[in-house]
């Protein structure tokens, strides 16, 4: 266990009853900002993230990525003597985060009212797919469920075929970030004399915010314009979309101010003022032609490097659609530490995403290690709660505290 | 202009030199949490978001969605007498947010060093597509550019065809949320005796975090497993994907614990222990068969309502892939205020996404109105800076301050 870095949240204690992705993302950001995060995991297996790939030497790299620097207490919070320990921890913590299904934390005996009564200063945050309230809240939910219900999935992919979804946890991570943000402001409120409060964060709320114009354009047009998925090319801007390069699909964007630039880049300056294409509306109407003009230029280029170089020289926004193998070794990503290698005592080196919040007064990308299940049972109950060795041993013997050093 | 709501950030002043989406998202969250947000817009047109659709009566609903509650000062910050006003505002503000291209704010004369010198307590945050540093930082960037470079676009869509991208601002909004989070913690630090500091947020950093396992699984497998896009069905979990319903595409997910549930829901309980399908690995290997089993059941159902009802009754995670017209009228979304109608004096009613941060001690979804370009020139220079009427009039006459009530 490496100590939390010297950072903004030094002195704050976070009680973390989260699993898999959305919740752990929130507390991951907090531990990287110096909080003491105590992760409470339920026996026998703890966070189900401990069984997600990649697995090596009994350890999950998935778990490592999300839980570095967090202390692990494996506590049977379903038993009365386990609940006592949890109550004591709530009294000693600044923040309590959970992402069970809505209602489950209440059935466990720790709804907000109880938590608030135990510790009026604590900030509690629940994360869920669809929210703590509302007709859909009782349904089991995952990232893609929220993506489907919010219409985000429906505006992704081929208009004549199926929608598409990313093989990535965009909504979970967005919800985790929203939670970390809300918790930060709730702590600021507390610091200025306020009490603790309850925060309800959902993937659906987070996804919905990404509709920069889909809802308003539908409503202002009285339903005449209903945005939907647009395939390889954007329905309202041209050229904006995916073109076949020599080694990659290439994303190329020319909004109105960049039309002259792309014409110069592809060696067709005469098109800048061509009355067939001079404004975006005309280009959208003639999109088949415009796309073909760009594509045929690309087809004659010797490599993506040359094509992208010419576009970049004219400051046309463009990018290769990178494969994962290219992302993990991209110089920019490595230089920025967006892609970073961490060392795990069981797995060895693992490449993971870096810390997305960068502060000038603190170091970026803290060196932290992940805990095995229950690694900090004794340390936490001793140091934080002041339990005696006898008490802790008895809780272990009774199975209230458990541990598994092989995880 | 409606007053900022009684909320956490009352008493904090945010100087907002942002445009379009990522930056305005950050300050949107802050104004909904009660901050006084002063948006500095450059003449003659201000935030280019003021020209984005839907337009009605000269007003952009796009702008309204992102900028409700913000004061507008239209200031020519490229002129020396405009810079003087900006310097005075920096001295009087708690936060300074900008999302020009990296380096532009420095060329304008307001790099972090200068801002910090003017006001050591101010928190400054820059947002960009690819970050303030690194080899790619100088490139012009938009959301899809960051999506392509981070590999998120590459893991979305049909594996045999082109990648797909959402017609939505997922990366911009994620970066805005990351920025709001970081600013909150920097304010907490300041409240506890620290100084202001500089924050560098990028869409690429935000997108990269969504790779829950793509980077680590590639590295731990020594490059043997390279996740890529997976089409309608997930490559590693079965069934998990998109099925043809009667009225919608349906997203249906059965992880290992839900396999018995889905077998019961589709009336095939004998499959629960069928040795061909009993564990996920076998189902992935036989995914064509498993998908067909689910699809053929759906084909016999009379409606999505019935199919989804049966799945929900067995607690199988499932959702219809909704269209925008369905999202805006969904009872759950309306009940939660995730989808809300706001009133604009020029456009009338507009449906926009609700506030994604919900605090128990404060009202959700503040009623706020958007400003025309330069609406608060006089109010801000008078109340905040104490300029005399003569000074303000002179700045207006010289064109340092401008306004356009028709926006």
C-alpha cells in the first residue's frame, strides 16, 4: 500500500461501498486527489470487478485500474455485528458512496436518513443507471440500458441498420465523474458551514446532457426535425465524417470557416468559391459529390501520414481512427500520461488510462497500489475505529471480517 | 435575468470565456449551483453557439441550453482598453474558465502566469480537445477528433465496416463535467487555506477514462487481445446486444447471473442447465445459436411492451432503443426532470436536458434565462468593477463594449 499522494483531499475519509465501474470511478478520482478511501467489500468475493478480465496470478487488472490506492475492508454488512462496524465507520467518515441497485442500501439498513442521523456532516452519494426515483428506477440497469433509454444509442450508427454502441464504459465513467464533481461541491458547502447532504447521480442523467441539440431542435421545430443516427457522415455538416484512408478510417471535419482550408489541402482551391459548394447548406445537399471529392483525393495519397499532414498544414481538423494497439503507444498519450503504465505486485506492468484531472499545484498520476480483499481489515478497525486486537480477532473468527490474500 | 438559485456556489464569481459546448457545460453546472457567471463574449458575434440550431426569432436554442443564467458582457478583449477591463474582472473573480485553442489565451495576454499574478486566489481552467501540452495539442480539435485519437470511435460500430459516432456531444460534455469537478476541488483547496491554481482538462483525457478494460486487457495479454468494435453484439458476453423488436431495436443483457432469468423469461427454462449454454464462454462460442434463440422468441411476441414486460418481470436488464421523440416524452425522464421544458422570452418553450447533479439540500433545475449579447455590460462594469456611467458610456462609444439585443 502506497500512501495517498499529497493532494487536495488529504484529511478526508471516504467510505466506498461501490463495485465494478461507475462508483469506483468516483472514488478513484478522489483517491488520486489524496483522499483516504476505505472500500467496504462484501464476502465472499467482494467487488465483482475482482473477477473481470484481464486476470493474471489471481488478480484482476480491471480491479487494479479502478481501485488503486483504496484500502480494502471485507465486511459482512448483512449481519448485525457487521452493521455495527459499518455504523462506526459512517460516524468517522466525510463521504459515503454506493452504487447498489436503488433501494438496496436502504434494505441493508443504511438509507440516507439513517446515515445522516449517524453523522450529520457526512456527504452521501448514490449512483445508479436510471436514478433513485422515477418509474424506471426499479429496473436492473447497466450502461447500455441507460444509453438506450436516453436516446444516445439511437443516434449512433447506420441510419438504415442497427444502432451501435461503444465497447467502453462511457456512461459509467461519466456518472462517476458527475458524482465526484457533486461530492466536491457538497464538501465545499460543508467547509463553508453547511451540513452533509445526499446526492443522486445516474448514468441516464449524465448521458442526457450529451444531447447538445437533439432535444431542443426537436422541440423548437415542433417535431419536424427528429435527429437520428447519421452513419459515416454527419447529416447537417459536410464534409464531416469518416473517410477511407490508406491504413485507417480518417475522421475529417470542415465547418464553414474551414471550407477554404480543406479545398487548399486537397489541391482544389477553385472549389472555395464554387457556387455549388460555397456554403454548408449546399454542401449538405450535394454531400455525395463533396464526399467523393475528398475521398478520391485520399485514394490518390500514398499514406495516411501524408494525407493527414496536408490537412494539418491547412489546419483542417482531422484524425486517424486509432486501434487500441496504436492508442497505447501514441507519443502524445504517453507524453501527457493519459496512457500510463502502473506496476502491480501480482500482475506486473499494466497500461491504464491516466488521471483526467490535472492541477498545477499537485503531481499528476500518483503511484498507488491495489489491495487484496480485506487487506486493511485490521489497519482500518484499529487506526480509524480504535477497536482492540481482541475485538478484531473475534470479528474475524466469526466471519464478519474476511480476507483473501490470493486476490 | 433571473437571479442565480440559492445554492452551494452563492458568493462565487466565475469569469467565463468559453464557447459552444465543453467550456459552457462546465460553467452551466456552476451557474445551476448558484455561481455568478459572467460570460465574456468577443464582438461582433460573441459565442459562435449563438448561431447554432435551432434558431428562432434571432435566438439560438443551442445557446439557451448551454448558457441560461449567465450574464453576458460583450468585450473586445483584443484591444488594449478591453484588456484593462478583463484584467479588472480577473482581479474580482474566483474562477476563470476558457476553451480557446491551446495557446490562444496566452497570445491574448492572459496566460496562467499573468492571471495568477493578477489574482493569486483565482482558479483558472482551460479546456481543449487534446490538452494544453503534447505533440497533438497544437492541432485544431473537436469532439470527434478526440474520439478518434483515443480509440473510442474505433471500438464503436460494425467490425467489418466503418466505425460509428454518436450525433451528440459526449466528449465535450464529459470534459465540461471533468472541468466542473476539478474546479470544485480547487475551490475546496482554496477554502482550506490554499491558493488558486491552474487546471488543464481535455476531451481526450476524459474519453480515455472510458476504456474500462481495452488498454489493460491489451497490455496484460501482451497484445494478444486487441479489443475492437463489436457490432450489434458484444464480443465477450452473450447474450448482450441489440435485437429486433416489433417497434424498436431492443438492448438485452444477460450476464452470467441473469442467464437463468432470461431462459425463464423466454419460456425456455430447460436451457438454464443445458451444457451447450450454461456458462458465458460457451454462449460466446455458440453466440449465433444463442442470439437466434432470443431473436426467434422476440419474433413471436406481439409487441415490445409485452417482450420487455416479460424480461423485466424476470429482472433481465433490457431497454428499447428510444427515438428522440420518445425520449422527450418519456414519463421517467419527465418525472426526474432529466428532460425539462424551460421558457425563453424569445423562443418560447424549449425542451433541454436537466441538471445532472442532484443535491438533497437544494432545489433541482433552477429557473434561469439566457442573456442577449452584451446584456449585462453596464450591470457588471458598474456593480462588480465600480466603473462610472461616464467610463462605461465611453467604452461603449469606442466599441470596446458592444451589445446586440436581437440575439
